[in-house]
């Protein structure tokens, strides 16, 4: 069982190079999910955001993104105490399950 923090956000902004890989704070949304042996979806949905940042503590997890995702034991692995960034489409959610 892990605590999974999920952030929906855009990357880039004003400056010399508007394509900088920096998360915009304005409009970002965050939620925590406690993973389990069953797949759980985020309540948050990607709006105009183009990235999801996943940070896990307390155990490794598996993740999957999509409009109605179900994470499986064969889905993307996120190790304990790590952060992963994923590009997503408008309307996507993320699902998590214990590894």
C-alpha cells in the first residue's frame, strides 16, 4: 500500500523560451490516492493539462492512463519514492494498483 500523489498540470510558460519544461502552478490540480490490490482511478481528469506527475511513497505501484483506465500488474511500474511524468490527452485519468 502506497500513498500516490497525482498532479495534473501544464508545462511551459512565459519567458525567453516558452517551451521550458517547468510546471505551471496556475490551474494545477493535485490529489492523493492510497493504492491497494485493486485498481483505483483518479477523480481528477486532464483538462487543458498535458502532463500528469505521479509521486509514490510507501511502496511500488503500477499505473495506466486513459479515459477509463484500469491498472494491471503488467502496467507501467513506478518504484517507491520516485516521481514519473506522463504526457496525456484531454479527458484522461490515471489508475493505480499495488505492484
